[in-house]
């Protein structure tokens, strides 16, 4: 599995002003922004092993250097149909807080610096039903900023943990 390691060097702080940096991914032509601090690395799409008992948003797991990482399909989160996985797709390894996940992306456009003044909060009524935490107006169009810390509900997170524990303990894998 080849990867692009994009972790900042330990101990190196980036200058912060009124600019935020997001990894821009494309899914069904829509542009989503993942906060740089939550992104670990980008890997090529590989075979996904089913994960029995996982919530519907989880496609299964991949083995990343000996770690089982659940693969999230944002299409499922938004009620869309997921096409078959293509070898041209990428997985973005990211943190939802305490859980590492792989997010299925059609393309990874790379990092974009977004002026905080161009970012709008999402109305509370939309925020309750969505993982979008903000909207940024960029030269390339609208960027839907994702809230990965709230991407999985507590029930979904618990179900993922239970499913991963059972999967890891299973001699059949």
C-alpha cells in the first residue's frame, strides 16, 4: 500500500493568523474540507474487509501497517448510493477524536488555505442533521468543512468499537 505521509514534523508549529488549512477531497463532485490537524495520511484504495456489526456508514476495515482502520463512506452518511470501489480512489486516514478512520474519497485535491473571513457557520438546524461544520467560499468554489470529531454518533462509535473488538478476536480473519 503506497501512501503520502502528510504529518507535520513533531515540534514544528505553523504560523497561524486568520487562515485555516484544509485537505480538500472530492466525493461525487462535491468539495469537502478536512482540518489539517485531523488528517494523518493519504493511501490508495485497497480491498475492504467487511466488518459485521458496524453501523451502515462503515464500509468495512482495511489493514494499515497492522492496524485495523474502519472505512467510512460519506455518501452513506448523506443517504447517497455508493458505487463500487475504484482503484483510482483514495482513503484519507484521519482522526475523529480518539478513533482513526479512513474516509473514502474519489479524489484528493491537496491542501487549501482558507481565509477565516470567507468561512460561514452552518445554521444549528442544519448542523444537527449534518457533519458539515462550516462553509468556505474559495476561488475553486464552495468547500463543505467537515466536523470529524462529531462524524460518528456515540452509538455508532460504540458499535464500531464492539465490531472491531470482535473482528480482531476472530480467528477466521
